[in-house]
């Protein structure tokens, strides 16, 4: 029987990989009549961007996302392999790579309650659409609180395929971004 911190690893193998944060700025194109001279290039925008994403589903790799700062937009965070995340917005995507983070984990073998609190770093690696050419980096914090299932005998389940009965995950990320 598994006990301790490794008990809930299977609930969300990507839990520590979920720690991310990144951003981009929206570029506004100027409408120019066909006979007019070409418009000057829009200068790069640099600033602080915040991302907050969360889920109450302990078995998904897609989290609801809100970006605010240099730009404000709703989106979704799709967690991929090798610590690569894709933020999907209506006008494009942002890819970033993040570390596994460090922090604390706890598990209560009587109540099946588990917690993860961690922090780490990320770097933006690519963008599409309005976010093409985006660069940046930053830090994130992760907070997970959950309750694992119990077996018929009342003990905490050691099955790593059984979903938690309650789960909350919140990631806050902040960093500097530049959109070209």
C-alpha cells in the first residue's frame, strides 16, 4: 500500500508540470486605404503580464485561463508533454516551457486529503496569430488541494487511476513579455 506524499501522484501526473505562466500583447493593425503609403511597423510592446488558470477536475490537462496586464483575454491552458504548455486564445496561441517547480506536498492517510504548494520558472518559446514573435519569461506558483477516494473498507485508495472526489488547482504566473 502506498502512503505519504507519493499517494496522489497518479491523480494528476502533470500537477507539478501544470505550473506555468506566460503572456503576450495584442497588436492592433491599422486600416490603410489602398492608395495610401504603407503604415509604419507597430513597435514592440513590453510589460508585465499575469496569468491565472484553474481547474476543479483532477483528471484533465486543460485549465481555464485568464490573462491580464499588457493584454486581457480569456483562454485555455493545454498541458503537453515535456513541460510544454499551449495557451489558446481567440486570436492565437502562446507556447511556453516550464520547469517542474519545487515546493511542499502533504497527504493525510486518515482523511485522504492532499496538498501541493510549489513555485517555478517558465520561458515563452513561440506564438501564433497576434502572438507571433512573442518572447518572455517569468515565475509561477501552484496550489492544489484535493481529497482522494476511499475503498469499500474506508481506507484511502491506493489506485492511481481512481479520480479524486474533490480537487482544486490554481496557478498564478507573472512575467515580462514582449510582442513584436
